[in-house]
C-alpha cells in the first residue's frame, strides 16, 4: 500500500522513540517498535508487550509484567532490562515528551519492570502506549534513528529523507501478521498528494477539506472523525497592566466578563460553521475531548441566540448608539481574535463564527499573524486555537492553575480555579485509569461550575475538524480511532487491520 502523508509527518530525528518517534503532538503506534500498552479503538487501554500491571496504594510504583516470547529483529530476546533501559533513556533524552513524573525504571527480573514515579500519575498506561521499546544491546543514539532495530509489526528497509519511507512486515512478529506486507509512505504537500491520486500513483492521500470536493476516478473520500478541535481561547482576566515573565500583556476587559464568553458560546451554530468553513468536514465541538471515555457528556450545549442576548442584557450590555455592537459603561463588546496566517481552516472557522456572533452585538475582529507574534499577544487577545489528544493529561495542561500564563500555548487565557484544581489533582492521583475518569468529568462540569462553556467558559469550542483522505477503491482502512490534533501518522494506528478486497 502506498500512502501520501503531509511532510510534517516525517520524523526529523528518525525512528527513535527516545527523540519522539510515535509520540509528541501526533501520537501514533511506532510500527517498528513494540509498546507496553495500546489504546483500543474506543480509546480505552489494551496490552501489547505487557501482560498486566499493578500500582501501589500511594500511586508511586507501577509494576508491569511482560511477555517472554518476544525478540528484536536481530534475534536477541526482548526483556524487562530493555524496557527499563528505554524509559530511563527517554526520560533523559526526549525532546518531545515530559517525563518528569518518572523517577527511574528498573527490571525486577526478565519479565517484570518496575516504574518509580516522582508523583502519582494515573494516566501512566496512556504514556506506556506511546513509548517504543529500544534494544539496550544495540542502541546508538547517533545511528539508531536511521537504522532502527525493533520488535514491532514492521521493519524499516529504506528511508529517503524528505521523500519516502518503505516498511516491510516483520516475519518474526509475535502477534497476528499484518496483511499489508509492504508499506510505502510518501511525504507530500496536499496539492501534490491530490495530483498523485489523480494520476493513480498512491492508494491513500491526505487532502484538505477545500480540495475534497473534487471526484477522483477509482477513489472515494473517507473523512475520519477526530478530536482535532478548533475554538476561541478567551482571556478570563481583566487588563490591569500586568505582564507575563517575558513582558507580554495579560488580560482583556471585554472577554474577562463571563456573560460575554457564554453569550458567544451559545450564539454559535456549530453545524452551520462546519458547513460554511470546511464543506461539512467537521463536527460540532463542546470540549477538548469530545467522544473520549473521560469526557463529560453534560458539557454539550444547544445553540440559543435568544439566551445569548439575554445574558448580555441582564449584565447591562446594550446597543446605545445603534451601531450593532453592545456596550457597557462606554466599553464596546469587541475584541481581536488571532489566527496563524496561512492556516485557511482556522481563518474560515474564526470568520464564520464571528459572523454569527455579530448578530448578538459582539464584534470579533479576526486577524492573521505569525506564530511568533501570536505567542506574545495570546495572553490578552482571543486566539483560534487547536488541540486534541488521546490522553486526558491534555485537560490537566489546559486548565491547571499552575500552568496558567506561562510562555507556552497551554492556558494563555489565565483560567485558575481551586475547585477545578482539586478535581484535576484527584484525577491524576487516582490509582486506576477508570477511577480517574469521574474526576476528569467533574473538572469539566460538576453541576455548578467547571471548564465547560456552561461553566467558566475559558474556551468557546466550535468544531472538530475531520481528517480527509482519498482512498483507492478496494482498500479497506479499517475502523479508525478518533484522530488527535494533526492529520498524519495516526492514520496508520490500525495498519494491521487494513485489507485489499480480492
């Protein structure tokens, strides 16, 4: 099978899990390496190398047992020593993932590895699903990325940087043999991938929603549901002249008002935005983790323009000068929403939503700018931002008070809540993934408050963007998981299920 991927899918550091292969923003199965756990199609946890795990009552020790029938492609057995080596290496080497929660890993015997944590971390099973296991006996950080030895479903047989990767099925794989014996991944921009599909040169081609209106003979469109969300971040603090550690302005006197944020949320017809902005290749979005097992279904809201207007009126906002924009005490309900220039989808979503919000008297000025400029202004302006991960830790990063107003893209709106912090901490310190789910849900909405739009509304979530592909007739790409933010390698998460019809 020949698959055309976005050039950003190519790992800059090669196929080395210690430097982010399989992890980071675009989480996916590392293919060449095995992992301890996997995320199932419904985003619950399953096993790969692991046969079971336990966690201590204080949440600081995880004991994992592994299979005893697995070998690397050079014939050497994979043992708990390799697992411990991998995690200790990733902790010190990874430039992608945060491993501060891990103190160290050790092998208790050939099939038992023990993880000693610096703090309780209930979502450790999700972390174990993205770390490919390295061979301690054959690991050279300078060379491994280009010539990886693993124990996964596939082996790397050729890598032409900037052009293609060729994988072949591992004949000694311990699990069910993949049906795709040879996989060619081409790195192409969307327009080039579209032309390659037209020429019949690829079997699967990632495309943009704006291009997916064209029919290509011999191919069908498959749009994959995602948690690749787009929405407004809205500063929740007023402008008091404060600045971040780097000197960037904090706060916005319009969006700091809860009724403004909630009115925007209720005024937007999300399905209409999906149709207008991306040809219907999107679904309404109500949180950062729609459809995930840890999501609270009560966060969903109905479009209600009358209610949005009432929220504003009850708080003293009115159009006193007849210009269509409400004001209060001389302050106009208008503000800037930034998006990265060149991102046509974010621009279209922002403009479609802004047009709807104008009907309730709020003027959102949509402005494109560079990421560098956006990073300086996002603490005092709205931003059309995008997130989405197959891991609840994202919610912790987005809303925990300790992460607010830092010089990164998490929580630039400055949301801080002791109640939310309590739920997030309880979720992180739970002894099982399942026990954590309820606290993740309560952080969103506990019936009175939370991060949801019906709560404190630091975000106005709008749509989850579908990932759109041209797929050759006769190729079945199986049941796809909800894709995370970034349309790339997650398509191959279920590569073992792909089949050609006879």
